[in-house]
C-alpha cells in the first residue's frame, strides 16, 4: 500500500487526509511547524505547512496542513494552507478558507499572544474546539467544520500531484 505521512497527530487533520487518500496508509507524526502556535499571516501559515511536510520521512507522500489567520485591510480572516511534497521532492501548495473573524479576536491574538482555538474555547465555553468543529464551525453554524476545510486542501494538493503524474 502507498504511504502518506502527515505532519500532525490532530485527529481532524488525520481524518481529512484519510478521507481523500483512501488508497494510502496515512501516518500522522508529531513535527514542529517552526512557526508560532498561532500563525498570524498567510506567509507564516504557508511556512508552517511547508515545515511540517519537509520534516517527514521521504518514503511516501508528505503533507503539512496549517490553519492560521491573516489581517487584510483591518479585517482578520481565518485561513488554511497545505503543502504536499512527493517522493521526487516536487512541492505542491494549496490554500482555502477565507472567512472574517470578530474584531475582539484581533487583540487576543496580536496583543495578548493567544491561540485562536483558546480564544474560541473561552468565548464559547467549550474545550478542544480545534479537535472538533473548529472556529469555522462556529462562524458557519456548522455548515462547514474544520475537517471540511482540510479535506478541501488535501483534494487540491492531491489533484495537483495526480495531474503532474499523468503529464
């Protein structure tokens, strides 16, 4: 069976990869994103996804998935990015989610150094939102859950990989 490594042991990310790569053995490994616990820009979120994927064993596909935020025109957006590196070291990038977050979150993240999941857990009086529906679940009335945004990214990544293989 083909092998795919994921640079995370988060069950939401693992379930997303397993849903898309049904013909792969998916192995989640804990690796350091080498960015802050809360990526605060597209650049940092992409770098985190890349660092996760590039830290994985090279005997299969390597995927890094990262969620973050990005400030644009004073609006804070939830974002997510992924990077897939294949056995030949070709690198594929994909970005997805863009949804505005409430203004009160900006200060908590940028001035007080909190992680979005912690802010959401406190605000919603929940625990472990990043392992469940995520902030995206709250902001979309659970029409979209955290797993959904990562499924989308993995499809974008794997689609690019398949296209390159068939060229």
